[in-house]
C-alpha cells in the first residue's frame, strides 16, 4: 500500500499525530500507562475510530499512552465497507490502519461477518427479488473476506471473523438469513474464507453472554466441531458488556478454563461495566426499551459510592483475568472514556459511566484499582 492510495485522510492523520505527541501529556503522565502495567500478562486494547476530526489531541494522547491495541468500533463492519455489492469503501479503514501503524498499535479487525440480519445490508441475501442461494451467499462471503481481510493482510493482525452467531434461544445458531440461506456450517465457512484471505491472521469468534450456562455449551460445541473438521480458529472473544453488581465471575472463569482446555485462547473484546442497569434489553435487540426507560439517573455525575463499587468490581475481574493470564491474551475496553461509549445511546439515551476514564479524560477509581492489581498478583 502506497501513501497515494491512502488518500488525503492519511496525511491529515500524520500531522494530527505529531500534535498528539505533545498535547495532553501533562494530563496523563502522573499515572501508570496501563499497557505497561500489564505488558507481561496480556495486551490492553480499546475500541476507537481514530480518524482526523474524530478525536481531540488530548484523547489521542490518552489512547496512545494506555492502549497497545485498537479496534475500529464501526468502520470495518460489512455495511460500512460494502454498502452495495462490489462498492467497497476503504478510505476510513485505510486512514485508521495508517494511524495505528504510525503509533505502533496492533489492530483488531471488527468484524468480517456480524451474523444478525439487522446488521447486514439487505443486498447480501438477495438475488434480484428472490432470496439468494447458499452458493451465492457463500460466494459473497468469500469475496468480502478476500477484499477486506486480504487488503490488510499482514497489517490487521487478528479478525473478529464471526460476530454473535450463537442463539440466545433454544437453537444452536441465531435464527437468521445467515443460517437459513447459507446453512448450518456458515460460521465454519466464514473462518475458512478469512483464513484463505490472510493465512497469518489470528481468527476470533466474538459473542456476548457466551460465558452464561445457556450459551457456553453452544460455544464449546462450536469449538469441538471446528476441531473435528480441522477448521481454523484461534481465539474466543467474550465481549464483556457487563453491568455493575452483576459480573458473572464464576461463569467467566468456567468459560476461560473450558475454552483453553480446547487449545483456544480467550480475549475480553468489548469490556465495559455500565452503572445503569439495562435488564434484559440486551437479549432481545431492545424491544423492552420502553418498559425499561427511567429518568437519567446519573446525568449530573456518577456518585462516589457507585464509582467505588465499580472500582472494586473491575479490580476483582482483573484479578480473575490475571489468574488466567496464560489463557487470556487481551482485554479491550469498548470505548476510550465515558463520553465515548455506546452505553450512552443503547438501548435508550442516558448518561452512563461504564469505562475507566471519565468524560474529562481523567482516570476514575476503576483505573487505579485495575492498575494496582498487577502489583498484588502472583506470577
Ligand atoms: O458501539 C457500537 C455502536 O457505535 C454501533 O452503533 C453499534 C451498531 O453497529 O455497534 C456497537 O458495537 C457493538 C459491536 O460491534 C458488537 N457487539 C456489541 C457492541 C455494542 O452494541
């Protein structure tokens, strides 16, 4: 890839990057850099669309200081990259990759195939005005993997290949056009196409609630089937959108142990710890949002006792992850700071405080509690 191909965004990015190195340092230099604190244990990552104009220099300074891995929150999703068949849009992902490389950040590609119908452009499943055949859907998957993972071969080190394919209900796979049109081996096919497009890339299966007693057996079945059929998979991504007072510690531990017994690593890929309860809205794509709507509890700020509880629970989670550091290869936070979090928008608008930096980019009690954990942990 030459500089010309990277386009105008890339050169703007570089000048912005120079400013970043200077700005914001004073804000953050008195606290330990999280990526260094955990460097002998696992990588620390963050989801952020680092593009010109998207982030202030202080935010970029914070990001580069604390995080060693970056995931684009949205720009690599299928409907952004290929909104119409064959009409690929790479300007933003190219600029993102250039920024990450310029700052020696590893990149997680998120995601190749989000296996929910409402997260997939309609054309993907159509053949004219008819439903597409299995062969056509598989052909499109293969071409998408080749175009996207192939373009960044050797540059995007790992890919969330299939996202959220397992069912929340009684079925094995989520009922969807992915499954009904492409067939029950659609997840395996996704991984084969990703591997073909970039044989060196680390391939991740990424999902939420897979630590739960309901979904864990499906995850393990998926991994066993992959093993039996010689399909490539390297990492299970437990998303980790947990809630205050409700982190399922025992289930997380059981899942890490079971997955690593199958020779597959674990990453926590989308961590946050929302302080406003979402209830079951997560499970049914927000259908209950009206029933769950409450006044914006913490609009004026998060009370100190809540911040303290959050710190304790984050610390306990990191204790657990450190205990299994041999099996866990990365922990990625889903957003740089509380002002940059999907938790403020979904399933209803509110002021949430789920991350470890606040809206003024300052470390919260949770940051210090986590940073203190490595010094307490045994090797
Ligand atoms: O944080 C993302 C938000 O900005 C998007 O609007 C949303 C829909 O594309 O996706 C959010 O990220 C999701 C991730 O891609 C997959 N796991 C659940 C995340 C939170 O919804």
